[in-house]
C-alpha cells in the first residue's frame, strides 16, 4: 500500500517523503526488447513520424499508454485504460512482489546520472518542499488528468532535483552508490545510445537511510510541471488518505550528478519568417546568418551573453535578433517581478514578442508548439512555412534561485536532462 493508514505513523512534513511502491514493469520475455518498449516522456514526442516510429518499434511500446491515438480525447483515454488492463492481464506488465525504491542510472558517453524512483507525498508550493519554476497550460493539465483517471496509474516519473552533500557522503548517496555495484533488475541501451540500468532497494535499512536523508531536503521540479499539477488536481479529488496522495518521481542529487539544462524552442505555425521580421522592425537588432545551424547557435550564445537574443528560422536562413529596445521592454514586461525574471529570454519572448509584437496566444496549439529538438524545430518550420524561434538555455542556478523566491518562469522555459525513459517502471494506483 502506498499511503499511510491509521496504523502507520506519518512523519513530520518538513522535507521530501519518498515511499516504496510495487513497481509495474515489462516482462522481458514478453516483449521484443526493453529498449523497444521505452519512449521519451510524452511531451518530448512532437512529430507524427516520431510517434509512428515508436509504435512500430514494438506492439507493446509505452507510447500506446502515454500518447494513445483515437478519434476523441475520451476514446484515447479509454483505449489507454483498456490497453493497460489487457497488458496486465496477459502478463506483459507484471507487478514486483516487494515494495521498494528503485535506483535508476543513465549513461550517455561521459555523462553519468543516478537517482531514486519512488512515490513522493504531494505538497503545495507554499509548503516549500517541492518547488515549481514554470507556469503550466491548463488544457494540458486537464488532458493528463483525464488520462491518469482513466488508467489509475502514474505512467512515467517526473524528474526532480535536490542538492545533497557535495562530498557524496549523504546516506541516500551511499545507498545509491552501493546499490549500483549489484547486478541490476534490467539493463538496456536505447536507440539514442543512452544506457539504462535499474535496481530495487527493498531492505528496511537502506529504505530508512534514504527516507531519513531525503526528509532533510527540498526539491526543484526539473521536468514534469504539468504532471505535478495533475497530481495535485487528482489528489484534491480523492479523500485522504489514498494512493492519490503520492506521485511517481525520479529524484536526482545534482550536487553529485549535475543535469544538463537545454532550451525548449517555439514553432509558430501560422507566422512566416518574413512577417515575423517585418513586425519586429527596428525594435530589435536583426542580422541574417547564412551559416549552418551549429554556427548560428554559436552566434546566439555569444549574443545571449550580452542580453536577450533569439534565432528565427524557417526560410532557409537564420535571423539573429538581439538588443531589444529598452522602451519596448519597459512597455511590455510586467512590473512587480525580480529583475532576474524580467530579463529572462523566455519572459521577453512571451511578454514582448509573442504577446505584443506578434499577437500569438501562447496556450493555443493551433498557433504555437513547444519543441525540445533544435533540428526538428527548424525542419518543421521550413516544411510548414512557419517560424522557428530558437532559444538559448538558462542556467540552473537562475532557475533554482527564482523557484526559492516563489517566482515561476514562463511555461516551457527549460529542458533538464537526461530525462528518464518512460516504460522502465510504472506505478498502478489500483491492484
């Protein structure tokens, strides 16, 4: 059981409370390969060809649960629920016999990341235990909530970070490193070249050490703001105590394993590049770059070091826009926020360019898409005649500092990674 009942003592709520659970995992004998049933998180899959590729990789690929395809939202969610029920009945997905926490490792070349997957007691931002740093889009939260209700499952973990002892001597770190020397429950390498390994921690001493150590920390939501908001919505719908008091997360100690922070780019479906540049006029400095993407991104990085800068693409070239008019910023950036927030590229993009210059609603899928992959964003803009807006990433320290102040950044401002692969361990809320 994943929640505190009358016979269990609930610890003081002054830090992270991570609880063991019985993971729902693929039976490797029932699928083509573990790599073939995994997927990136649902919001990273943006191209129809990417979805089709995942669906074709294996008939049991997790994408059939996290992004079901049908003629209506209700039909899609029902399809996911039926699929999950069938896979469990057929033994494609089986429940581990013992509750545990799961040590999860990702290795990408020289980059090594390890963390702990478990069910985290949910808390509100005002509690200061889990810190969001981005705004969310209500229609996405509603969509994810409908899917979670239909399946009664957490299908993929959120990515949260915390700052442990930099020496790696914290008890959670010791348990993680000791566990990683043992034979794993599973090991696979996905198509992107990232290797994944998973272990279960079930011994009471190891669980107690992790629980006690994490109870001293707060966490930053690195990836999964919409799913966190969904968790909170669904918890409010169910009388406590219940399994909905908890949500599936991956916790990574970034003092030991720093994450990469990348930008999330924008694709403006209905705005051609020529029109975008005409609207900008002389309110930004505009320079055309007839260079490869890598060189254009280097120019963006150089310009971003001195202030707000963006790359526009979609017409076969790159257009670097920077040095926005101070008068324009003064008229369009909302007051009452810290200077750090007011000067973020994402703030200037949303408040100044999208809202004021281009008149594009930021929460309308018909007008704007949020894409993690740089090449895919440019290619899609060129294919459709739209505008790709390429962003420069913000530093993690800036994100964490704003979150601690209770200040949220514009939606889809950051992309932390590597992200956990979906499909390695799920959590069922019903037996």
